C-alpha cells in the first residue's frame, strides 16, 4: 500500500463575481511509496497547494479519493491530522511567539513535548537554538523555514507535506534545506515537497510535473529527462532579443525559448542539415557571433516540451 494514493481527484473553485469555474485539479491520480522523497513540480497556479490541502484534510475535493498512510482524507480526517506534518507555503508560525514558544505550542497541540521527539529535530533545531528567545517575526527567511520545519516535525509525523518550502529563501539556505530533507528521509519519513524550482526537481526520487491542474509526467528525474523526444540545440548570437524573434519566424523550428545566455531550440523534423541551414538563415538575417550546439535536455526543457505538446 502506498503512503499516499490519489485517485481521480478533481477540485474546482467558483468565482462569485464572474461566475467562472477554475479547475485547480483535473482528474489527478498518483501514488507515493512509503519513505519516498516525492516532488510536485510546477509553476504558480499548477494546483500544488490545492493537492496538499486536500491531502492534509483542510480542503475537500469535488470528486475522487485520496488516502494518506492508509486513512481516507474524508472519513478518517482526524487520524490524518494526528499523523501527518504540514508546512504550508506561507509560514504558519506565530510571529509574536519566540522560536521556543512556537515549538512548545505546536508540541502541545499534538499532545507531545519538544523533549519527546528531540532526536528528530535536533540537527535542524541546533542551527536556530542560539536565537530561541527571538520572536518568529524577527527571523530571516532561512531561519523561519527551519523553525517551520521543526514545528511540522515535532509530533514525529509519518508523512511530511512541504508546500514550496524554499520559495523566497536564499541559495545557501535552499541547499541546506535539501540536505535536511535527505537526512529526514533516512529516518523513514515519507516526504512530499512542492516547488516551482526545476533545479530542485532533480533532488527528489520521483517527481510529478504539473501544469493547469494536470500531471504531465510522473517518473524519476532521470527517466523524465531520458524520454525527451528528438534533439535539442542551444543557440547563441550577439543580439539575443533579435535572435529570439528571428528563430520564432523560422518555419522549421518547432520551439524556441530563452534559457540563460542561450536560446534552446527544437526542430519540427530532426535532419542532418538543420544546423547548417539555421546558421545560413541567421547569417542572412545579419546575426554575428552565431554558435549552435547540440545539448542534453534538463528537466526544465522536458517540462517546456510537455507543455508545448499539451498546447498543440
Ligand atoms: N480559494 C480559491 N478561490 C479561487 N481560485 C483558487 C483558490 N485557490 C486556488 N485557486 C486557483 O486554483 C488554481 C490552482 O491553485 P493552487 O494554489 O492549487 O496552485 P499552486 O500550484 O499551488 O500555485 P501557487 O504557488 O500560486 O499557490 C489557480 O488557478 C488558482 O488561482
């Protein structure tokens, strides 16, 4: 049995002023194995928060079933609330309480004490302990994140839901955070984490790429990259803005998008003459400093490819 099983979950929100329905989750199914580090990856509005809120029993789905740790999210909501840890996207901390007070508060809520489960939070708590008398509202983003994680862990959850835990956090804290997750995983906790950052996708064991309430692909990061169809090229020239508009006007090109200092390009058909033909075309358009190379796709390239397929 999976630690989390989601079967045909649909969630819509109604907009009272326009009477329009927003489909936040569209018939979504997936499962997460016990002890897995699983990522929901997608841009703002993909449906990640709605999914986490349903799984942590704070939101009801319109249709479908979901189970967490064997418990049904509707019928057994109390059992789920007792056993899961949830770190919502916006920090759930009490800003006027100190680090220590926040932790004691969350421990009391779950009928436990900080001492009882100290081993689980020790590594993380030690990093913020010197500031334990400081109010949460006065902490840096990285420190708030560590405190929020400690609060979510204080009752020793079997499944941990982390909704965009690294959004708005500096690069060093982000890296430290993922190290902490790896250590938690070693303790057997199932971890579901959502992130809009594609580089973090590769740190998960399996990921679901989400867009507009749908899962576009679900697999290990390596398998998702390896199923990239066709060839991908990185193109550079002296004027990137002009390059982008000229690439979009070039009929053999299927997709082209800015990617760091390059433009990533795929062709409608992979032929031996694509690179030479494109070089000629760009030279005719007056571009200098043209460089075209074949590259290995990243998760982000695969995501863009899947989104393009969906749009087609
Ligand atoms: N309470 C609500 N009322 C109306 N629409 C909502 C509500 N909550 C979410 N939505 C809409 O549902 C869709 C999915 O939102 P959701 O928050 O689940 O996505 P997300 O991937 O977590 O993105 P974000 O990072 O922006 O929260 C979006 O189009 C969003 O605008």
